[in-house]
């Protein structure tokens, strides 16, 4: 007799396929003159900028962006989903409007 055993699965970080780019959206707080406004999530507009987490092979071949870059993309072309409780966004590299490379400056004290 064959006995079925349920195994725990462990998944690594997702790797986009084709020309897709995985982005973590920037979250902005709404503060005016020291007063914080509470706006229901349904009324908030999603930010259309974020940090690139990973790049699919076709997008990497086009040298559009690389992990760590800050990108601005078309607001309504993105697909949001959750990975380990974090919301990430999947976009097509053709929907990226501009890339702002991040540079790090080392300081010696």
C-alpha cells in the first residue's frame, strides 16, 4: 500500500520570466503641517514608483534596469500580489517610464 505524506514546501525568491520586472512599491505617508491624515486604503492612489527586486531575462538583455534601481512605471499596467506577507508588483519592462540608478557614497569619519 502506498502512503501519501504531505511535505512542507520551501520557495525561494520569485524570478520574473520574459520581459517582466518585480518591483517593491514606495509607500508614502500623508502628512501636512504636522497633522497626519488617515485616508482609507480604498481612497489612496497606489504609488507608481518602486525599487527593482529582480529582472526577467528579456528585460535584462535590453539593459532597461537592474535590481536596486528606482523606477517609475505606468500606474494601471502593474499586477500586485503577495509574497511572504509583502506586496510586490510585477510590471512589463516596456511600461517603465524612467530609471533612477541609486548610487552609494562612502564617508570616512
